[in-house]
């Protein structure tokens, strides 16, 4: 292992920080790495990289040398180690979700073996929502438990960790944290740095330049399975005029043809959407770029068809909607705030406006029975046969940290955490560095996992016949 990294000298530093977005799979060593088909840039991590690299963000002085590496671009762990070593950083920042915490641990093991002694900063939802568990795997690290823009600048400025709001760490083995306030979205962006330097623009599956964007953070709803209200807090909007100014820059200066909004709920009422439409028109950007957004069925069911048609003419051609279940009883239990009737109304309105819809479904929810799942499968089939959905995805329900489900699972004594994909993870010298129990992928269903998976599989086959054909299923 050390051999290929032999020329590394960690005693001097070129970069202040290397930020690595941890890959979601263990990619093989390759001179020509291949990105996964569903690749999307890690917008949170690049916001943080931009905040560190840019003087203008947040008005805090300081400009740091930052290298950002997206492990999701198909790089192997060895390549990530090599790329990190080449920058000789003071700090290494890792962005990970719960699903990839095992891979993050493996990467750190290899960095240490290769002699990279940089201090470790953890970020992303995996660190934010369960800092105790993250620190159990990386005891020497500093964990970012809030939005990372301010944290990274204060840390690199050399402020004592104990004074930095939004961090947690183990000091003499004792867990300490200092919570932070939410950022006021609107003062924390620097689109030039974010997109030019750190890969917020990429070539998508259709070979078209695409950008990822946020027009808001947080969410005002509280669905029982979702961690966003806990991690990001109440919704904060950026002024639409500024969002559209960034769109103009991306379209005219960067040549972007498609924009993917990562907002949890982009279509958030007619007033804000009217501002979106009129700002685009003022800048002659109507239809200049295609948008993909997420929205809620209840909001869409109240949005007029004429408003939706205006959004379509402005470029919103696809809306993703969390439908989750075909059973009103289940929808009530998971506090989704929607009903079957609302879903139908929302999808009818989108179809009338010429907008394609993608549905997201879940199976294996707490107290869900086979008849409930059967109802969902029939609902999926009905929506497809009536041409109300273009496609969609079905998932196995999991209790993520910071959700009502996790609390419920703990109460029920059913937090049977399992990492069916990656664990246990071993370091390069063969030691087990992460136990399965560190990865929460909890099933809460009343019926067996095999039955639930069968429903997930059948729903996905209905929703994505082409994909499944390609995979030879
Ligand atoms: C877009 C999106 C995706 C995209 C792209 C993800 C990406 N590359 O960023 C795709 C479709 C690929 C995706 C896939 C999945 N996703 Co997703 N996704 C989102 C979504 C809607 C937006 C992400 C985002 O940009 N947020 C806004 C940014 C600003 O926030 P952020 O990423 O948390 O970053 C901030 C902090 O975390 C921190 N930070 C981030 N990185 C770093 C790094 C350092 C060094 C530091 C210090 C700080 C720091 O600072 C950032 C800025 O303030 C979120 C919901 C949400 N609201 O976050 C779900 C969400 C992250 N996804 C989720 C899930 C479950 C998944 C999947 C497992 C789905 C599945 N079943 O396959 C996969 C897992 C992918 C993986 N690699 O592990 C869950 C995660 C739940 C959890 N607790 O872990 C979320 C929270 C949705 C939810 N509400 O439940 N996802
Ligand atoms: S699922 Fe969507 S609407 Fe519900 S709380 Fe999460 S982000 Fe908000």
C-alpha cells in the first residue's frame, strides 16, 4: 500500500483542505473512471468548498486553498488517496450520507496508512444527523453538525473548535457539541466560484450541460420518515430575483441547458412561482433551459393549471413527487399530508399543463401490511395506465437518523441496524474498522423483508420497464 504513495511528504502543506465527496460504491482502479448513470454533484459539499475558497461568501475574511474531489466520479479509493496526497493538505474534509459511512471509514483507513496525517473534518447528512456515531468511527475528527459554510472558514482560520458553533468532537473521550443557528439563505452564495471551480455544472446522461441549484433550504412539513426538518430546519427561501440572476449567468455564460433544483419542495405556492415566471420573462429566459424540480402533491393539487402551464412554458418539464403509498391510511400514519385524491388531482393538473411527472414510492413502512402494499402496487399500475406518471422509483423504507421513525424504532426495540451492502468494513491492513451496527438501514415493516422487497421489485418493474430490461431482469 505505502509503495505507490512513496513520494508523499506530509510535513509541508500545499492545500488548506481537500474535501472529498465519498463515493457510494467501491469503484475499481481505472485510468478512465466511469461515473454512475445517476450521477449528480454533491451540492452541499461544493457550497462548503466554495465558502472556503471565496472571499465574498458570508462577508468573513479569509480565502483558503481548497481542492475538491468528487468520489462519485468513479474514482477508486486508491485514486482518491493519491489525489488527496498530491495536495498535501492541512485538513481533509469528508462529505458522506449514512449509506456510505463504511466507505468513508475505509478511505480514512487508507489515507492514514499512506501517511496522510491531516486533521479530519466530517460533513454531510451522515455527520450532521448522527455526530456521535460518526465520531465513534473517527474519534479524532471534528464533526460539522450544521450547515458547513461558516464552520469551515472558522476552522481553517484557526479558531478553537470549542468556540465554533455547529461542531461536535470527542474531547478526552467525552462528546461535546455546540449547536449553531441556521444560515440565512440569500447571503451565502457565490455562484461564480461554486459552478466554475467545483463542478456544480456537469454533462448529464443525455450529454447536455446541466447545473444543480438550490432556491431554498429546509422544509416546513414534518413527514415521519424524513430527516430534512431535523437537519435543515424551517424553510428559508432565496430571493427569486437572485435565483434567476444565477440562472441567467449559467445559461448565457456557462452554456447550461438543464437545471436540476435540489430543493425539497420547489413549487411552494403560486406567489413564489409567479415571481419565478416573471423574473425569467424579464430576462428573456423563458424556455431557454429545462428544469427538473421536486414538489408536493397537496401543493400541486391546489396550483392552477394555468400557473402550471406557465411553468411548463418557462421550462419546467419534469416534476418529481413523493407519493409513497396508495393507501390513505398509510399516508395518514406517515404524516405525509396528502391523500390519494390529492395525488390524482395533482397528476391530472400536471398532465393538462404538459408537465411529465415522476413518482416516488415506499414499501415496508411501520405497521404496513401486505394489503396496504398491494393497494400501492395497484395505484402505481392505475397511474401508469392512465398516463398520469411518466416513471418513478420504489424504495425499501428505512428509519434514518433524526426521523420520527427512528425514535419509534428505538421505542419498539427494533433498530436492527444492518448494512446489507458494505459492512463490515475492514481497513487495508485487514482490521475491522466499522461494525455493521454503525449503519442504520432499519426496516420497520410488519411483514418479512423478502415480501417487501418483492413489492419494491414489482413496482420498479412497472415504473421503469426500460431500465429493468437493460439490466436483464
Ligand atoms: C439531491 C439529493 C440526492 C441526489 C444527489 C445527492 C448529492 N450528490 O448531493 C441523489 C438523487 C443522487 C440522491 C441519492 C440518495 N439520497 Co438524497 N437527497 C438529495 C436532497 C434532495 C438534496 C441534497 C442537497 O443538496 N441538500 C442541500 C445541501 C446544502 O445540504 P447538504 O447536502 O446537507 O450540505 C450541507 C451540510 O450537510 C454540510 N456539508 C455537506 N458536505 C460537507 C462537507 C464538509 C467537509 C463539511 C464541513 C460540511 C458539509 O454543509 C452543507 C451546506 O450547508 C436531500 C434532501 C436535503 N434537503 O438535503 C436528499 C437526501 C440527502 N437523500 C437521502 C437519501 C436517503 C438518498 C438515497 C439513499 C436514496 C436511495 N434510496 O437511493 C441516495 C443515497 C446517495 C448516496 N450517495 O449516499 C436522504 C438522506 C437521509 C439520511 N439521513 O441520510 C435525504 C436527506 C432526503 C431525506 N429527506 O430523507 N439524493
Ligand atoms: S418528505 Fe419532503 S415534504 Fe416531507 S418533510 Fe421531507 S422534505 Fe418536507
